């Protein structure tokens, strides 16, 4: 989880969100002329709402307007039957991640298999942290590997544990990479958490 507490209200664009996640303050928030006083702004991908407190404005609500893209990517992600006994499906899931989110110019992607469980590792010599996730899931019936969306609720194997949790990070990493940046993180994705882990 990430707790963001800001002494002002402003829309955060994807580039600014990445700056936040890297532990820096986006320039838009350090320039008083750019800080908005209104309680809501309706454009942009991520919206913050603030309330006035005795210490000044305090952000109390965050809305992400990336639903369409998340659903578009979550649908194939959930469809992989990446259960313990299916090494092929787990490998295909990792291949999809690699081709969808990691650009070719970062060709130092490492692959391996531990006890029939494939993994991928994208190292970064300047890494400030390791993002570690798993994409294996517990077994289920066929229909549980189909994404279902009703209102703001998405269901399917892995939507919360943890394909759906790692997806926004992978999207941000992809966007930064496509702009020529190399985020200072290393990434390890495994497929053996549900059976005990490395």
C-alpha cells in the first residue's frame, strides 16, 4: 500500500505519479503557481480531493480513471491458468508480462525455473528497491479464469492475489520505459507462492 498525504490539491498525471513512487516531489507540486485551490479538478488520469483542516488542505480521496486499460490488460492476465501443476501456463503468463510490459532495450531480463515454477527477474544495478510479486493462483473451475466486471468490482482468479495488484505497477513501468526512462527498481516475478515459495 502507498499512503500519499499532500498539503494541497492537484491532479497527478502518470509522469508525476512515477516521480512520487520514486521518492521525489513532482515539479508541479513544488511550484506555488501551479497548486490549485479548488476542491476538485475533473480532467486527468488520477484525481485527488482535499478537505480543509486546521493545518491546511488534506487529501482524503484518490480516484484512478484508468479502468478501461486495466480491464483490457487484466482480461488476458486472468485467463492464464497459472496453477501449481501447469508449468506451461505459468511460463506463458510470464512471457506475456515480458512482451507486454518490458521493452526490448532492457534486454537483461533473466529467466529460470525452480521446482517446476518459472520466474523472471529484471535486475537494475542502480536499484533502490526490489518489486517482488507472484502470478500463480490456486486451482479453480474454468469460468474463474474469465474476467467478470460488474460496476467497479472485477472478479476472476488472481484479481486480488495478485495479478490485479501488480498490474498498475507494470503499467507504470511500461510507460516510463516507453519514454526512455529506466526506473530504479529491480523486478522479480515468481510462480510458486501458492505452493510455498522459494
